[in-house]
């Protein structure tokens, strides 16, 4: 009897042993397999939607793209950009490099694991595939701009992810550019038009504009850098410029120019003039009905998709990293409303308010001036620069009322809301915003106006910039901004790029800077134009702050605390604000023989022996 | 010299012998007591493995809420890991305490396996009052039978059980209080104003505080919060309070404001035990209440324990044991994870007020975190029930068959409520805060998806089952003793958790889903794993003089793919107690034991592998806060569920092999009054899984996502020494002294990094992401820089010879900056190529691994009165503070920071003040962002962990009272600390990384990259706990 028990026990043990390996099979309970995931439209969309997250946009904190141009001559910041001051070290490219390749892997993973049979492919799924081609082009363009000659990641490399397998040489920059364009051409063939997604998804028009930008970038780089250490092998700028025009023509065919721009006639938000129509491209929540906003990102506080740019702009912040301000050089770029260019030395510009009078409307919409709101006036008064009145100047009530309405730029105080040039950012200020840290003003990522500017520039480079071309590109932009059209003439005080420009080119570059200011284009333009003269050895100025100017006089000279601040504001010998004069006595230390490109990370060079370092980064 | 040594030795020996002769025989036979070992008990003198034991007396009176804390310093080789716990918070009630045995085993981690009465369980679920003994198994031979999860040591906790005889009732209760220790001292606001002005001046900015503002600060100090100096005024628009700190002029010590001076704690334990010859029982119940140190808000932990043990001799050949251990803990505090709060406290400005000059219903200012914390409430009730039923049949004398079923259920029920914080404006209007706030969310949710006026409920459950069947056979044949065991065990664990969130709370004060009308968010998590193992062990001894043991286990784990799943892990040990041989006895030495032990064995570690890493899994996230609002298909414009790129699949990973070799010596002398144990060991983990080899970034695969392979080796060598002396003198005076000391060093001996890339934080190179062959774990790469520039000429002269443009342009170097040494003499200071062959001026300047950890136990007693103490410490440790705001100013304003370089104070320790609040501040980064020899801290310390005074009433006094034993005691934890750290740091929480303040667990202990401020030290303070207790037995 006892024996039976033991036998039963032994049997139990035996059964356990046999079932053991099955017992150890523990598959995930909540996640599907990735091998077959990309096999339906919904699944594909969920993955592609995930890829959007790496695109640069306004994030939780910070001024994002609105302060990016402190890497150029448009913004001065007490925490200036170290790259344009030649402060980068050979390790400074690390993050940009690895992020771009990491994003490229995600993109290529899609192509490797795309499992939808061709027969099941619909217009919608094809368009999603097009978005991925667009994104692969996007990340290669980032690499092209920063590092030039780079390995092209045209497939998923997980299969040979060993040290040996990754000894991959860089492609020449021209080949990289051609690869980007070929991806974009595929995208253009697959993507749906803007109207299908109201511009919320990557679309065909967007891809065309991107292709124009890439071709223009490479074309001008190959032209202007043909004699320096950054030259492409076998440069062919003409070919790239022609491509810009080809892409442009197909875009114009899809979207006639008079339909593309957001004007007072088309503006869905009820703009009273062209200037306001322009400003609405930056301070509205919903761009579905604005065709000029080809591709934009929607924010919604109630869903936690939010940013703090609006609240930062409302507090006068130009750069969330430090006290900053827009430059005089940017302000001087804008024409008079009659189409004539300004003479920066004209004494009228010593008057803060006069500076804005009778100018291109985009100046008023980009730079904060008297009368412009920071946000809803229930919280903060509009800016108002006026001479401070003292007892005896008028009746006591008048003096009090007058002074109470004065709201000069925030030149004093602490923190990043303090302005160091007198010029706060107006672009993107939402006057309906009251308070709360986060807000949901939309962000336009790609705009139709870029196409017009690229087209005109390529045409001029090719010698084909006829009056007809100008009439359909630069002129409508100018006219929207309330500037009368005048035939281009040489402006003696125009920004010096270190070489002469044709009057047409000068106006195209001026227009580009005016129209695209504070949207993240300026450094790229300076680099591709070989425009280091704009930066190297220079530093920007701000508004006039001599004690004969109204800006200076808007402060109460009887208030000791205020005067302490005012006295300490650095100005140059002529009385213009010169905030970085102590920090950068010799101007930016941009090194033209080196700083056009970022260094390839040293560990990357040690691990991939096929790579070569960019010029003058030992 | 040698002679002198000799003489000294002899003298010492004679002295000790003389003392021994005069003493009496110790009344317990220590060597014969049976101790708990892997799946059984064994007489201490026959053990051949490396084992430490701790008895209940050592821990029972300690005022700790987690047993782990009581083991520190009491067991050699036992380390509390204060480093970089995931969102660790220091001394917060209920905070998990992590530990390891003999140091870090694998670069992938691997924690000791804890068994409480045979069931895997967290030490924090053990009622200290129920503990009978604790055994720590340290080498492979000891833990071999536990297999799969025992590679890095096993802790066996045995609770009390009933014994045959009269039932006894015991009550053990204590009451006392805790006070925070190591609190930083905040600058007075006048000092703060000067500090800020100096910082801004150094950064080329205008002063912030004008002379008139400083005057106001001084006036406030003389007449605080008065009508004339309320500390704050209305802003210039007249619509709100002046919110910027430089427009306020109070003088607030925020640490004093947020933390209490003391918090009450109490514990009560009652147990009943007894038994007959056939049945015995033990039932213990305990209650612990610990108030937290946070002031103004709810912060409390209550714990309840019920422990039941029954054993019965059902039939003469059948024995049954049943244990059930229930722990309920009830935690209440404002937020689930308060790291953000601890990060924020230390950068509050002393000029900000804590009260507003209005009598509103709500008048806390918005910069006062209590405004938000008061309106939020997190509660977590967790229930853990561990039980085991074991039945042992004894078919023949010496042959046992045991079948056990062990089970544990962990259930948690949590809620998180967020009300509407309010402030009163100067005109009496009340402003209600809406939207979300960083740090305010239910665990697992993202704060962006959580808004004020919401309610979240969540549950989790874990089920653990582990059947175990084994059979032992014991036999004696002449002078030989044999014991053999064979068995089979499996483990299965299933976890699930979920939460539901709803916002739009309708009426205030009531939090429920029905009282809300807003967005619903919900998510879940489920997983499971299993292991299985066959094991066998054989013991032999000859007259208890020579011993041998051989054991092995075959283990399978669900973490590995079929074909890579099973591993076989054998172990063996031998020992010999020379003192018991007749020849030795004949010498009449004072030795009662002189045992030499040798063991060698291999164990498997599976911790390097994630649960499902061999499978291709699609990462899906239904609530990714970074997802865009996108249209598509039929859905509205929404974030939806996003899929992200999968990690690489690791199909080939298998067990890491942990080879342990241990040589040990056990000595007992003078009637066992003196005992000494010494162990030296080597633990080599081969086939260690990843972390991934160094690959170029063009792979596009972040190092954490790469396919893992078993490709590296870590070697850990160490030694341990324990010496104990205890004696009772003829007059009834007893005393004892114990000392333990251990040390180890772990070196990476194989790693796939052929280019020798160095990745170390705060060097200018990539942050910790890889290893190289020959790397000491914890090593700190940095620059030699011992002094600050003290004159302009010195700067100019130095820059003539040395190029320091790697740090910043030549024009920016100034007096008060760090003078970096050109260590390799190449005329420039830089990290070279960042490889072993060319590391420029970088060198290893220290090591953050604790070395020479020690514990000292001292006690003395006379007629029932006893005083005892425990000292614990680390004799050698370096700690890099680079990038830390906490030490280097930036955003912390402690009196410590006043000791900085300035023209008035050229010998200041800290560099010249610069503004560290932005990401791109070069000056601040150069002086404080790199590891340098000047700012390498000495983190060695010694702490009096405990001091206890107790009195046992004599039996004669208790006669006729019905009380058989009565003991009263007073005990204090964390009495004092000796260290060389700056005041604001505690050596035990030094390296806790505050993720909210920019720290990251991955990059600890080097913390983050030079560019980012990091948050080490931003923690809940540890406390000094003082309690009175009574222990009474009827």
C-alpha cells in the first residue's frame, strides 16, 4: 500500500518533467509580434504616426523654432549659439549624428517589414508609404546640411549590425542630395494632396516644396562653395537649380499662385489687411482652411498636446534659454511701404516708434512695437514707447494717465523675458491668449511661400528671373505685406555677403529674410550662400538707446531703481544697444575654414574606418 | 623588526589566553546550533559554504520599517545599494531599500534571492518582531539548490515558530519619534541677494537686487511678516502678487517649512505560541505606524502583519507545516512619486514668502508647492499574502519526502485624486488652477494627460506559485555520515495592472467617476514568466571533522528561446575542522574550531535578459504624450495608439554563468568566546549578456536597443572578515565586541570594444554607455585640476603654454576658473580621441564603488542592564559631483555655496559664481560640469547606526507576577555620522539620482552629461529615530 503511494508520486514527478518545456513558453500577453505588424492600413498608420514624433516641432517648454535663429544675425542672446562663435569641439556633432541615424533606422524598418500585398494597397496606404519616403529624405537632408558627406542609409542595416558590417563609406554630398531627391520623387508619386488631410499629414505639395528646398540648398552650396574646402565633387549647380524650377512648375500647376498665399481675400480668420493675413499664419490654432499652410502641427491643450511658446512670447521672452532680443540688422532688412529701401543711418531710426512707421507690414508683425499686444489686454497692456512725463509737464491727471500707459520693452528685470536689444518677438503672439503655462497655437511646418522664394532664387541663379517670374513669386509676397513693387535696384547698405549680388538676387535674399524671419531658415541660407561675412567678426546691435531717443526717455529718470538698470544697458559709441560687447569684443569667432560643417563624432571615426572627418576638425 | 613582531604576537597571545582562562564557559554551544541553509537545516560546524547568520536579537528592537535597513553593518558582504535606485527617494516611509551581496555581480544587475519561510518575498514584508533568524548564503555551493535566481546570493529569513510546552504570550511595543538628518541650510535672503548679484555680475548681467531691494530684505529681517514688511507686494499692474523672487523680500528656510522637526512612530506586536508533542503553533500580529517627515501635507505609512505558523505530526510518518504571512500596508501621501518635489525644494528662493498679506480662504502663493500638494492625494493599499504548505512523509528512518506548495499574492489598490488648487489675489478674487502640472500623475500615466480636477484608480495583482518536491536520505555508517537530496521546483509569476483616469470633477471634495464628466484614459499591463529546475545535493562528513558537499541544478527559464533555455550548474565544497582531530586536541590549544573550507561552483543568472527579448514585439503606446494629433481612416483627429520601432530581437541569449570560488577559514577559541571567519572569493560572470558592443551610430540602433549576446565577462574579487568576542566575567559583567570588514573589486575582463572607446560621464565624451576590457566598475574618468586661477597674470601665462580651447575660447578664461592641468604634456587639455590608446588628459581620478565596508558591534551588560551599539561605514569611496546643481550652486542656495571664489575670498572652495540655469552656459559648465580632481568628494564615512540601552528584569523580581520575562529599552538609529562631505549631503543618499532634476539611472554614478544639471542628492532626508520600547512575555 505504501508502495503505491510512492509510485503515484514518481508518476507525478515524471509528468511534470515532460510538460516542463511547454511550461516555460511564456509569450507576451499584451503585445503583438512585430514581424507581421505592418499588414493592415490601421497598423501601418499607427507606425507612421509614431514616426511624426521625431520631427522638430514646439515641445513642452521653450521657444523652439522662434528662437532658433540666434544661430544667425536675426537674434542676439546672452547665451549665444556656440557654433557661430567657433566654440564647437570635435565632439559637438554627436547628438545630431546619432539622432538622424536612429530616425533613419525607424524609417527603414518600415520598408523592411511592410507586409501589405500590392493588391491590397489603396490610395491611402500608398500615401502612408509616401510619407515614409518623405521622412527618409527629411533625415538625410538634416545630415546633408550638418555633415555633408555621409553614409546613405537606404535600407535597414540590422542584419549586418556588427563592427565589420558597418564599415560603410560616406557618399559624396551630391549623391546624398540626389538620393534625397529620388526619395522625394517617390513620395510625390505616392502622396495624396493637402486637401485630404487639411495639411495635418505630409502631402504631395509639402514634398514638392521640400524637394525645391533640397535642390536649392545643394545647388547654391555647390555654386558658392566651389572653391573652398567644402566643395562637392563634380559640382553641377545648374542641374539642381533647374530641378527647383521643375518641381516649382509642377507645384504651381497643382496650386495656382494666386490661390496659394493667405491673403486678406482668403483668410478664414477675418484679416483686415495683408499684414494681418500674414500674421495669422503664426498665431492661429487651426490651419485646415489656410491653403498656404501646406503642412502644420495641431495642438490641443485639452488633449495634452501643448507647448509654452505662446505664454513665453506673452511674457516678452525671445529666447527661453537667456535674455535676448531681435537684431537691428533684421529690422533694417524691411523695406519702406513705398518699396524703397531704408537708409539705416537716417536719424529717424533713432526714434523707436519712427522705425516702424511706413514700413513693410511684416516688420510690425515680426517685431514688437508700440500698439502691439503681448496677449489679451485683460492681462497685459500693449507695448507703448513714449516719453515719460514729469510733474509740471501737464496736469497731474494727464501725467498719471500718460505714464500709466507707457509700456516699454522689458530692458530691466530678470530672467529670460528681459530684452537686450529693445526688440521683442511679435511673430506668433496670440492676442486671445490670457494666461496658463501651456497653450495650443498651431505650428506651420511647411509653407507655400517657401516655394515662391525658392523658385525665384533658382531662376535668378539660372539667369531666368524674368519680370514674369518676379511677378508670380516675389511680388505677391511683397504686395501682401503692403509694399509697393519697384524694379530691383542696388541697395548700398544691404547686408554684405562678401561678394556682389545682382539687384534681383539682392531683393530675393531680402525677401527671403523678411518673409521667413524667425522660422529657422536663416543659418541654412547663410551657410549655403557661403555668407560667413555676415557672422564672422561681427556682432549685432539693438535699438537706439541714446538719451536723446524716445526709448531711453520712456523710463522714469526719477526712479533710482529704474535708472540703475537703464544706466547699465550696454550701448556702442553711437548709442545703439550693443548687448554682447563685453562677451564678444571681437564679434563671433565663426571659422570659415571649419564651421560650415559639424565634426563627425570621433568615436564614429574610430569605429567606422571608412569615414573621413570634415575639414579642419582634427 | 621581525623579532619585535614576534614578541608582540606572543604577548598578545598570552594576554588573550589569560583573559580566556579567567573567563567562564560560554553557555551556548554555538558550534552545535543548527542553522537554516538551502532547503534544510544543518549544524553550524558542518557547513562548508560561505554563510552568515544573524539572530533575531540583532534586529528585533531596531526602529526600522524595513528589515533590510536592520541588516546593514550586521552581516559581512551585505551592501545597501544607495546608488541610483529607480526614482529612489531616500528616507521616504515605504521607500524600497535595495541591497546586494558581495557587490555588483553582473553589469546587468542581479539581485539576491530572498526567501521568507521558503517563499520568495520582499524583505519589507517581514515583521521584524517575528524574525527568528536570518541566513545569508553567499557562494555557489550554498545557493546552488536554489538555482535560477540565486546567482548573487540568497537571504533566508526564518520566522518564529511555536515550541512544545506552556503557551507563551509576548507583547513588544515601542513608541518614539524620527527627526530629519542632514538637512541643507538655506542662505539668509540678504546673503542670497548678494550671491545672485555676484553671479549675474560674473555672467555679464546687471545686478538683480538694487540697494533699495536689499534694504527691504534687511528691514523684513528685523520685522518679519508685519504690516509694514509683509514680504511681498502687489505687481505693477495691480492684478496679482509680485511673483518674481526678486520682487519679494521674505526670508524663508524652505527645508524648515516643508519638513517637520519630528514625526511620531509607534509599533505594537503581539504573539501567542505554544504546542504539544504533536502540534505547535505561532501566531503573531504586528502594527507599525510611521508618520512621514513632510510638514503641511499628509505623509504616513501604516503596516499590519499577521504571521501564522502551524506544524503537526499528522501520522507518525507524516508531518505537515503551514505558514501564512499577511502584510497590509497603507500609504498616504500627496503624490505617488515625489521626486519632482524633492528636486524643486532645493531650488526655492529664500526671498519668496510662505504667506500672503490677505485673509483669503486660499492664500498660499503659487510658488509654494504645498498649494498643489494640499489638493492632491495618493493612497496605496497593498496586501501581500505569502503562504506555504509542506507535507513531509518519512517512509523509513532517515528518508524524507517533502512536497511543498508556495504561493504569494500581491494585490494593490491605489487612487490618485487631484482637486483644484487656489490662490487669493490682492483684491480678494480667487484664482483656480487648471490644466496639468509636471509630476502630478498616477504612476504609468503621463502628467500631460492628467489635469487638476481628476480622479484615477488603479489596481495591480501579482500571483506567484512555486511547487517544490524533494526527497532527502540520511544515513550513518560508522564514522561516516551521508545525506542526499534530490528535488524539482518550478516558479510561475503573473502580473497585471491597470488604471482608469477621469477628469472634469463636478463637485469639489468628492472624488469618484460618477462625480466627473470629462475625458477617460485607461491602460493596462500584463506579463508572466516561469522557471523550472531539477536539483540534487549530497553531503558527507567523517566524524564531523572532514566534510564534503556536492550539488547541482539544471534550470530552465522562460526568458530564453527554446534551445537556449536550459543550463546545468554544478557546485562542490569541502572542509576540514582540524581542531576536532584527536591529534590536535591532544595539544590542548584554546581552539575549539579550526575549519578550512573550499568551495567552487557555477550558477546561472537570467537577469540580463528581459522577459521577452528573444521575441519580436511591436511596442505600442495608446497614450504617448508626444504623439501628434493626426487624422486618418475613419477616426477623428487624435493621438491614437502609436507604434514605435521595435528593439532588435535577441534570439541567441542564454544564461549568464556565474563561477564562484571561495576559500574560508572558521576559527573558534577560548570556549567559543572568540570566533573568526575569513573568506576570500572570486566571482566571475562569464557569457554576460551585453550591454551591446560599441557600434558606430550609423547602425541607427541606440545601444539599449541592440540585439544582445552573451559576450562579456566581469570578475569580482573580494574578501570578508568577521571577528567576534563575547564573554561573561565572574561578577556577572558581560561584554562583547564584533567587527566585520569586507572589500571587493569588480573588473570587466572581456568586452567587445576593440577600439577601446571610453564612455564615461562628465568627461566631454559620450555618457556611460559601454565598457572596455580592464575597466574597474565605478571608475571615474576626469581631469586633473586642483586649483583655481587666482590672478589675471596667472591666466595669461598659463594660456601661453596650454591650449584649453576644448573647454572654452581663450578670451573667456578668468580668475576663479579651474586651472586644468596638461597631464600628458602635449600643450593642450582635451580628452584626445576618447579611447584607451588616446585619452588625452583624461585619467582615472577615483572610483565610486564603496571599498572596505565595515561594521562594529559593541555591547556590555551587567545584571540585566545592557548597552549596545552598531557602527557602520565605508572606509574608501570617491564621488564625482560634476554637473550637480546641489553642490555647485547654480540653482541651490545653501550656506555651503557662500564658500566660493571671489576677489574678497580668493581661497573659496567653489569656483567663481556663474549662472548655471541654462543649457549653454559655458563658464558654469567648464568649472563644474567635468569630473575634476578638485571637486571629487571623499565619500568615506562612519555612522553610529544604532545605540540601545535595555534592562531585563530579573526572574526573582518577576516571580508571582505571571510575567516570565520583561525587558524595557530605549534605542536610537542614525545617532551620528563622521564624514568629510559638504553639509548638504548624506553619504547614504549621495548617489540617489533624481530623475526630475535631470539625473538618469543609466548614467549613474557619473550621472548625466556635462551639459545638463543633475539631481543627485535631491532626496527625502534620512531620519534619526528614537524609541522607547517594552518587551513582555507571559
